[in-house]
């Protein structure tokens, strides 16, 4: 068994393929542009920060966090909906399954996409430590962990749908519909069924962590039982 070696090889391949994808590059570029615009607007309105009920942190920092909370679920769905379903639909998944275990395939794809999606946001947050108005590193670390777990929860849900529905277009439409339902549930009863409601449970983010693990494990089990040969 060379599970770790296979994981590393497949993880590297997934990252390389992602950066060869025009779709992913364009989406990340738009996402980064929006975050940068949020920083600029935050700096512009900084003099009015005292009128807002926020802790003493730069508005630009909060802009990055708020925009990430809004955009990450959409970005994750559009980037990952065909990660499993695409290869199941084309039949290429069976060739991967000959090379390594299904668990390794699932986890390597998951880790690669989580890295690609999360790193830009985390870099923006870490930049706050070295800004003109430095932010305590423990605060940056707390928000970085928060957004990482938040992204992992939605990525786990996207992977679950990708395994369940198997066809890329169907997976995309159902995932976007599910996202709309989660947004509606956040503001109605039963609100506790929405991932967005658990986003405010700090400091340990237990709800989001459980969702990330639960959806991820269920997706892995279903993928392990899927007929791909």
C-alpha cells in the first residue's frame, strides 16, 4: 500500500489541473477582485467605523470576512460540482480507481479544492497582520480558522451532491437550489437546518465542523459504494 504517496501524487495532479482550467482561474480572479474592492471600500469608509457596532478592527478586514462568507459557498459549488460527477459521467473515474483506492481519490480531490479555494482568502486575512493598522495575529488566526471550517462544510456538501447525482449539470443545478434553500432556512423556521445558522457559533465552530465531517464522511461512503466500473 502506498496510500500517502498516491495521495500526494493525485493531490498535486488536481492542483495542477485546476490551474490549467480557465473556469477556475476566471472565478478565482473575480473572487480576488471583489475582495480587493472590499478592502478599498473598507479603507474609504474607515472614518465612519466608530458609528458601527463592531469591535475595534479595520473595516477592510471585516469586508474580506463578510464578502468571503457571501461568495465562498457560490465559488465552491461552481468550482467543485463536477469534481466527482464529471469523471463518473465520462468514465475516467474507473482508470483512477485502478491506480489507487477510492478513499485516496476522494480525499485528494477534496484537499486540493479546499486548498485552492481557501488560500486566497487566508492570504488576504494574513495581510492584516502587516497592514498599516496591524491586527493581532491571534485575531487573524481565529478568523482564518473560522473561514477554513466554513469553506470545508460547503465543500463537503458539494462533494456529497457530486457523488449522489453523478451528472455534472444536474449536480450544479441541485447544488445551487440547495444553496438557495439554505439561505431561506437561515431566516425562517426550522433555521437550525441551515449551514448559515451555524456560521455564528464561535469560538469552536462546532456546528460547522460537524457538518463538514458529516457531509464528507457520507459522501465518501456513497462514493465507495458507487459502481464506477
